[in-house]
C-alpha cells in the first residue's frame, strides 16, 4: 500500500489539434509509448513513489486506467484516472477532489511536458515541505523581450533579468491549493498564478531545459529525438556518451571535500537557515542565498568528488535566480547534475564548527531532511574551537563536508 503524503496530479485532458493528431495530446505516440506514458515514467521515478491522479478526456478514462495501472503497481504507487473538465483549472479541481486524506503536498504537472526529469519533481516536493508555500520550477529568459502593441509596433524592451519562464510540476501544500481553488475568482494560466492571487507566496526554483512543453509538431519532433537519445540510439547519444565517458580508473568510488564559511549577518532580523532548517530566534548568516554553509559545503564535496567543479562555478553569486534561495535548491540541482554525469551519492558526512546554534536538539531532524534531499545517508556532527578564531568569537559558522560518490 502506498503511504506517501505526496500526490502528483497529471493534467492530460487537452486536445492534440495543434500537433496535427486526431488523438488527445497526451495519447499522441512518443517513442514506444505516448506523451502521457513518458511523463508518468518521470513521476514514478521519484525517490518516493507518490499517489498519482491522471486527468484525461472523459471518453479515455477506461483506456488510460487499463494501460497504465500495471505501471503504477510496479512502482508501488497509487493511480486514479478521472475525467477532465472544460478548462485546465476545472480539470485540476477534479483531480484535487480525488486525493486521499493523508496527502499533504500536491504537485500539478502538465503531461505536455513529458521529459521533465524526476529530480525536478523531487526538488519541488522537498521545497514545498521545507518552506510551506508554493514552489514553481522556472528557467531564466535568455532572449531579448519586447512589449508590442496590437499592430506589432515595439513599445519598450522588458528587463529580462526579472523574468523567468515557468514550468511544471508546480507544488503546493494541499490546504493552500484547495483553498485557492475554492476561492478562485477567474481562470488562471497556471496554478502558481491562482495561488498567488489568493495571497500565498510562490518561490521559483531552477527548472530544467528538458521540461519544455510539446505544443506544435516541431516540439514533438524534438521530444522524439530526446527520447531516442535517452534510449541510447542515434549519433547525438553516442557523442554525449563519449563526451561524458569516464576514464578507466573512475569506475570506482570517489571522495570529495567541501568547505564553506559564512559570517553572521549585520541585521539581527536576518533569519538563520542551517542544515536545511530554519532556526527561529537565531541571527542569520550573510550570503547571496540563504547562507546555509552546510548545504553549500555538501554541494562542493559532491561536485569535487564527481569532478564537476564547485558551487560557485555552477550557480554563481551574480545569478539573480539564486538570491535568497534555500539550501535544498542547490542540493537537489547538484544531485541532478551528478546523475546526469553518471554518478550517484553513496553517503555524506558534515562537521559544523561554531558556537551557535546548538545542533544537538535538531540533529536527527537535520539528518532526515538532508538524507531525503540528497537521496543517500547524511550524517551531521558539530564542534567548537574552544574560543579560538572567528567561530570561537561567535562571528560565524564553518562547515566541512566529505562525500562519497559511486558510478551510477
């Protein structure tokens, strides 16, 4: 029996008109499966199998249930298939009505984004649990954006540094999403807009280029190429494999070390985030992101072990997307990058050096959270420097992490 508290509503009730197919879009063939089937592979690839509700055209409910129920059973996951409504918003509402009472976190995903990787689902779910509000994956807008009038005349150039292209899955605490849907004053283009209209904060975490939306035939062709490459076929896959091929000596476990240091912020109102947890009443650490030295040290250790550089090179303090970002954002993306390069995490050990906060009362909580995000055991220890140095004077925190990675 699936006892997960996370559910994924897969919205698959749209038509395939713009794809040039008579089939509903989600049932258009993709690889040896359908667009919906490829999307479900990612959902069932999550670290913990979620409860899944698929919303499809009314005349395809029995077909989809018959076709994909065996896949759900194989993943030890629940699957409910229901008929969609006239609008996307109505379809999601019908999916919400089918959730078991134990569900606490809900991800809403468009089947039309079939190649969104499982790691993005895990990252969004973890961020919802950690922050308690809406989480949306997004990509920075790289093209110059113009605002134009009805005749196509350029009115102004929009500052793209403040723009991000939204993707799915979009995640929310269940009660937040249900309340927002119950009070929805109009139709919105996505769930994040609906929830934001209800006054609930929504944060953006890094998305993935593979999470593009299949809308027109060229999108479907691109998806077909990626599915073929993922299966190991075609010259692109061979080129990528050659580029990422590991030397012979690398087919053994590798170890990396990461060190991060943050001073306490001058503003006493700055919240403290450390070991992925919020520490009420404690002064926060300074930094471009939330200053979580432990999360950053773990990232550096993992990247060093895999030979992928360091956290500064991967994320960068100049990137506005990561201003104020929490540690789980960096950790989840780092783990995803390792997986894409053929590595998995064996375990992580991290030592926190500083006078405060007192970690012992929350060590188990921290280890459980970090273990879930990293997908491998994480142990946390703490020590002081007996009054020596800047940590001994209570000016900041040092974190030293050691990570073991293994060939995937």
